[in-house]
C-alpha cells in the first residue's frame, strides 16, 4: 500500500508545507504518544501525514480550519515548549509539536472562523 500524499484542493492556498513535527494527541488515540510526521497548513485545513513503515495511514489526519474552536501554546512531553493545542468545535483535541510554534499558532489563528 502506498503512503498517503498531500494534495491541494481547487482554490486552496498552501501557507506552509513539509513542516517536520510530532503529533502527541488526536481523537483516534486513547493515550498520548509521539507520532512523527509532516504538517501541511493551508487556508482551508491542517493535514498531518505520519511517517514510518507501519500504520501511518491510521494516524494521519486532516482537520478543517472552519471546525477549529481555539488554538493555544502548550508543553510537549516531557516538558518542552514546542506544543500547540488545537480544540475543535466538537470538543476533539489535537496536540502538535513543532519548532517555532508561535509562527503556526498565529497562522492558524488568522484562518479560523
């Protein structure tokens, strides 16, 4: 099975792509764990494509900017200041770990409804 690749939609503008980072929390996982991958930020959505050999499709995800309720900085384990906590309007939470997180918090904040 081929790895998932990121493709833009018609009229979608890429704001930042191929950003290396980690996902620490997502609705698919019952416990927090570090999953490495690449983030893609557009004017419409955020996508995370996990890297690795096994099960990457099951932990890759996309969320729509219009469905984000709030975004704020947080810590990633053990106590590193790289975290971004995204809370969706339905209550789901995503915790991302990226360098220069303030840049991405501002980028997301500018594109949520």
